[in-house]
C-alpha cells in the first residue's frame, strides 16, 4: 500500500511540476512560480499524510480550503510570498482544526487591515479563543449576546491603546529614549508621582488615622470631601488644576 501511495504522490507531483512548467510561458515571475510550486508540493504531501486519518469529507475540506486560500491570497490580493507562509501554516495546522481559527485571524489582519495587523490579530485571536467556549454554550442566548456586545465595547477601548503602545518598534526604543520630549515627559511623570507619594505620606496617613480614631463634628463632611476626587473624572480634575495653576493665572 505504501508503495502505491508513493507512486500516486510522485505522479501528482509530476503533474504539478508540468503545470508550473506551463506557467513559465505566462508573464509570471519565475521566482514567484517556484515559490508557488514549493507551496503546492508541500500541500500535496501534507494532503497525502492527512488522507490516512481523515474521511473523504475532511480531505475535500482540506483541498477546498487550500485552493480558496491560494485564490484569495495569491490571486485576488496578489501576495504569493505571503501565501507561501500561510500555506505552510495551513498544511501544518489542519490536523488541529481549532488552531486554524488563529491562522484565519492572522490572514485576515495581514491582508485587509495591514496597517494595524498586529493589534487586529491579537484582538481577533482573543475573540476566537473565548468565542469557541461561548459557542459551546450557544443555547444560552443571553450569554452569547452579552459576549458579542461586550467584545465590541472591549475592542473599541483596547484597539486604540494597543495601537498607541505598539507605535514604537523594539528597534527604535533606544532612539526614543534619547529624545528630549520623551525624557521630559518621563521626568514629569516620575516627579509628579514622587511628589504625590510624599504628600500622601505626610498628610494623607495622619488624616486617615485621625478619621478612624477620632470623633468630631463635621467628620461626615470631611469624609465626603475625601471621596470626591474619586468620583470626579481625572480629565475634569486636570482641567481644574490647569485653570488654577496654569499659565496666566494669579498663582
């Protein structure tokens, strides 16, 4: 049986090589043609390996998925080199169907959201990882709807933060550290954090001790005033401080 399978693979590989030899007559770069041939050859060998454990329906799904992937990535999007990488991953991950979802998230992000591919891949992978477990409980419609709405809200909040965090590549971090605006902002943050900590130690701790140990008139009012900064948004407090201590103010 193994000899028969090897002969079949060799025949199919020969037919594949003949097909790519015909492609040489077309206005297609020979290097790109060679890359596509290698990807298709790996897919052919991988299909022969998967055929030992997959039913016919699974084998049809393997072939259909690979052909669709090649048509979209290499054909429609015109990214044959990227298809070589994605095709190899597809062949290797097909025996683990749940992992194909992460490959789909990566492929979609790179092809259609390329300026933000890394951030989109992270969020879509998170959606897929959690969504697999939620889908198993899809009979609970409220849970499923809550997950969808919650993820959309999470996406709208986390995506800008990820984009901001990943604007500087690791190769440029040392250059960024030497820039004066960055150093000034870092020193301002360090200075304000240090001053705030000292103020809390000098005044906040004694006040907290007095609020716990002592009973006096107006204690409830002071307690409410202490909680007030927690309730006020930081942006509002920042604007108030700028109005009080900013340029062209009496202070």
